[in-house]
């Protein structure tokens, strides 16, 4: 297993700077997720760890040793690509065996390792088949077995679940997580799916345009997003973001005034998560415009003086109807206040609904 470090790592493709400067430590045995929108540099970062891309500047360290110049095959890294990239003309057995070809592993040991890796991801009965004779989920497992056969010190997963249907994705999420618990191998998962990141990873590295926006546990990012970008990226249905002006202990939103705890002044953006809002006797007024049943929960879209506000309620049957006038209440400690100009969280500032 390995401790991984990015030290002032830069990546350019020609004149285009994709990663301006990356600093990050991933602890030995940790499971982290690189999360961010398409094009933010997740795969580029992963490919540098794999030795597929050479950093343009800075240092990449495995257990304190600089590996910039170390060839991919000598890094002892297992990787699963988004497309699985299985060799179609080879059997499952030969696909899994492939990474051992450079290692001069004795034949008996190689076969035993293939068997062990196949057992681990439950494809042992499929070893004689070709990839075309497998389902998507089975191909995904074979790709995992191929990544694990070398007993890597680092496991890299680039959107490994994106080709699977919703229910298979759910079960593979659990399987990969328990595989990590079993093997303890340092794992980096690349995903643009915040639910995948929050359910699987110990820590999330949220990226935006080649830069790290915030690093933290899933709870850190959900409860204390450092920026509007992270607040908007984490949470489903998404957080309500409401523009206001703060001054002397109040926030004014579209003519309505709300008490403000903690210091803030100037243009602010108030963040209220749909699951933290409740219909009640007090709060701010609105009219239900739309009802979206989501299984165990119901999403209400409420027209208010501040624009449309999403309210998520527990329960499978709607207790309210379209057109109904409602009051929306919330606990002040669940509200977030951001400085609009810098897009940053104002620590300790909370808005309270009027009594
Ligand atoms: N070989 C390359 N040459 C030039 N530009 C590249 C190359 N590879 C990636 N890029 C650019 O670098 C940026 C980051 O790409 P990257 O593939 O790392 O994004 P990503 O976060 O993995 O996105 P996605 O979620 O779509 O896979 C993009 O703007 C992309 O166009
Ligand atoms: Mg990618």
C-alpha cells in the first residue's frame, strides 16, 4: 500500500494548462474520490498517478519517493478505465493474466493469482469466455480483477460504474467499497456523480477547472461547503440559493427582511437545502407550484417572493396539493451564507426565518 502525494504538480498539453498547480496528500489505505464536472481534470490527475501522463512540473510521490520518471509498468498500480478496455480477442483468463506478462511470474503462481482475483470479484466461472459473451456488470468485474491481479499498491478507478444500469451501479458501489475494506489498498475513484463519491469515499476532493476547490469528508462538503460551487455540486435535489443584501443583523431578500446571526454585510447568497425546509405555521410564505413524488420523499416546488424554492418532505404520499398556500420554516443552524462576490462561505453566519 502507498501514501500518495501531489507536490505543486502542473499538467499542460501544449499551450493549454489543464492542472495549474495541484497539492494533495492521500494517506496509505485511504479511499478518496476525485469529484467534479466534465473537463475539470479528474482523469488527467489519475493518468499522472498511473504513469500514463508525465507531469509538466512538480513532483508526484509514492511513499515519499518521486515517481515522475517511473514507467507505468513499474509503479505497481492497478487501473480500471471507464470503458473497461478488455481485449476482445482474449479469454477472460488471459485478460486478467495480462498485467503479469512483464513480471516474469512463474506460470503456476500466475494462474493461482488469476484464480484468486477472479474469486474476489466473483467471475471464476467465466474464465474461458470472451468479453463479448459477458454482461456489462461482468465485464466491469473482469476489469477490476485485471487491476487487482498484480496486488497493486494503488488502485485507480476512472468512472468505473458509468456504463452500468442504476441497480447494478448500486450493488457494485457496495462491492467496491467492501473490496477496499477487505484489501486495504489505497484507492482513488474518479467520478462526476456526487452520490457515488459521498457513498464510497472516506474523503472527497472536489475539483473545478483543474483546481482543488475543497477537500473533506462527505459530511464536511455537505454541511460546510466552502464555496457556492461545492454547495451546488453536493446534494440532491440541489440546494436553494437565494440572493440577498446583508446589513446590521438582517438579510433583505426581494423586500422581505430576515434576522441574520453572525457577521456579514453586502451582497450575500443564502443556501437552504430542500431537506432542511419544513412546512409549518411560521416562516416565509409561498404557493405550491409543482409536486414531484420521489419514492420515500416528495419534492415540492414552491413559488415565493424569492423565486422558486424546493422543499423535500419525508413520506410517500403528498400531504399538500398544488396551488396550496404554505409557510416554509427552517432551523437557522442549517442555513448557509455565502459572500456573493467571492463565492465563499461566511463561517458562522446563519439566517433565521421570521417568527
Ligand atoms: N491529450 C490531451 N490533449 C489536450 N487536452 C487534453 C488532453 N486530455 C485532456 N485534455 C483537456 O484537459 C481537460 C481535462 O480533461 P480530463 O479528461 O482530465 O477531464 P475529466 O475531469 O476527466 O472530465 P470527464 O468527466 O469528462 O471525463 C479538458 O479540458 C480536456 O479537454
Ligand atoms: Mg474523465
